[in-house]
């Protein structure tokens, strides 16, 4: 009897483990959705490193801010500007990766501000963040399930930058989950957003769906990315060009998903630095 009990317990554990693996398996996932992101990040954790705390080019001042309200909650984010800057600056809506608005995204927001922008990091997870793939997948799935709330959130961020910060132009930028939301923000505000940057985010391949876009788009993607495969990225680029959009896509061969995240295990310094230079030059050309 005791041996039979142990066998049942072992079988239960095996079934649980198998179910967990199936949940992370990309076969049932679509490119860029929460399950594909879980597969891409299955061995990853957002661990602080010296590279993740790279100082901005010039000193900045940063603080937590409220940038709007919903029916049930206040929208809180992280705002950074060059220290002592006089007058309005171009604005950036900064959208976190699937881990949430963590210290890495705050550091990146300060770094963007150091290039001469009012950078506002939004929070699409309502104050929550994750340190393991399962928790991050749950947060991303919840956000994706309530896309209307996310759209209202980024629209509030745009209004805050234009109304409160007096930004004359506004760009969007995001990584991973936030890369897809950078594009969603552009689609939600096609006549208002002036430039959009995506880092390995979910793409749209239907030319008709992309028709409303008017701003130039810059994309930084990874050649070894299983969650956002190069084939989908190329279809995205093809669809944009079919619509006559201004688009600059680069796929970094030998790089994996999250190659630009210095707090992750996939960090690839050479590709990250090149993508950063492209991003800075793109925003300078289209926002300043």
C-alpha cells in the first residue's frame, strides 16, 4: 500500500511538471504573446548588473508622478528630465518589458532623458512587477486581456506629456511586451505620435491594420528570437512598406530576445549598444 501511495504521488508530480512544460511550449503560442515570451525568458531573471545602471549622458532629475486616473485607480509612473532643463522638451512614452516597471526600466528612462527628452515610464501592470517567468506571464496575460485599459493608460500618458509637460512632439519606445505596446500606442494615436521605436515586440503583419500609421518606425529585433521570429519581423516590414510607411528594421544575427536588457541573461553588449545608437539618432531626427 505504501509503495502504491508513493507511485501515485510520483505520477502526480510528473503530471504537474509536464503541464508546466506544456504551458511554456511555443507550439501553442502566437509570436509575441505571453506564452511565447515565457518560452523566450524561461531561464531568465531581471538581475541588477553594473551595465543595467548605466548613467545618462547628462545629469537628470527623476521622480514618481501621477499622470492620470481611471474609474478605479490613479495612474502612476516615473518621469525623468535633464537636470536644470529650461522650457518644454520633446516627450517620450517609455513602456516596460514583461517584467514590469522595475529598476532597469527606471534606469533606461533616465538614460533616455539624458538625451534631451521628458521621458515618462508608464505602468501597465498597476504597480506590480515580476522576477520569474511564470509571474511575468500572468501579469502580461492580465494586461493583454484588458487591452482597453492599456490603451486608456498610454493615451493618458500622451495627454500628460502634451498638457502638463508641454511637449511639442512625442515618441514611443518599448521592449519585449513594451515593444508591442509601443506599436499599439502608435496605432491608438496615429495622428499624434511622431516617432515609434520597438525592441523585439509583438508585430502586426496585416497591411490594412497598419494603414493608419503616419509616423516613422524604428525596429530592433533578434535573429535567434523564438518568441518574435525573424520571419514575422520581415512580414511586418513588408506590410509597412506596402503601405508606403517610413520604416527602419534591423535584425541582429546571433542575438536573442531581450538582447538589449542589461539586467537579463540574454544581454548582448555589442548589439545593445548599436541599437541604442540607432534609437538616439532616430529620435533626434524625428522629435527634436
